[in-house]
């Protein structure tokens, strides 16, 4: 699609910068979920699913990282933590809820890696 993008086969995040605005060259130049009548039915579902899961995790757990932790980023395709972003999740006692049972789910102070 050279008519919409400068060198379309090259990774160039600056094409979205305000001084270039190549994503505005055509109304369908940048439409990751499609457009018009053929729009992806999962476009809003994916966003709502992530928000729902994150809401539940933030509501029911306390997240901690090691003191002095500095994230190292891997920018191969998308920026992701190179070490998997090690966090510790601690269950939060909620009114009307039973204590967390390590045999059935989240154990107190379990370490997780959020990314590969």
C-alpha cells in the first residue's frame, strides 16, 4: 500500500508522529479491526475482556515488585518487559469473602511473570 504508507514493509513507528500523520492519509489506512460493514465483531469484546480481567485482579490482589526493580524492555515487535515483569500477587481480604485457599487458587505471596 505505497499509496498510503511510506515504505510500507519497513517498521517505522514515526509514521504515526504528528508531523507525518500517515495513518490519516486515507480513512481506512489504519484500521486494525477493519471498517464499515466488515468491522471485526471482536473489536469491543477484546477491550472489555481485558478491562474485566484487570479490574478483578486489581480488586482482589495487591501487586508488589522487588525494591529497586528496573524494567528492561524488549522492543523486537512490541515493547514488552525482557524479564517477564516479575510481580508478587497477594490476595486481599474482601468483606463477605472467604480467605484465599492456596490449594484452590492464589496462594499468599505467589510470584508470577506477566509476560513471556
